[in-house]
C-alpha cells in the first residue's frame, strides 16, 4: 500500500510529485502547465514509505496507508517499557 491523496484538500502544488524518489506520483500528460491540476498515484506499490510527501504537503492532503503487517515497523512509540 502506498500514499493516498485527499483531493478535497489538494491544491495541485505538485510538491509530492517533485519530492518522491520512486515516482509514485504522476501528473497527467501536461502536469504543471495547468494551474491547480492534481497529481495521481500511478505506482503505489513502489512507495518506500519515506514520508516526504506527507511531511511536505502544505495542505496535509497526502497520507500513507501502511499494511497492518508493516505497522509495527512504523510505530512511533516503543511497544515495551524498559
């Protein structure tokens, strides 16, 4: 699973397209030429879950969907107290 875009929040700035190291996001054929055009997620399986798109989105329109089996690796809190 990869990133998702909330198109109601997305302003079409293209930051996610520019930042993605694996080109998960893709604009349409003329992306960047039309103001406010919104990107699409073409290759979600190539996502490295680096979180750049989520952190840099000015509108908080991008979020990652992480498979349940991988969520333990992305936990921000330790599971066990030491």
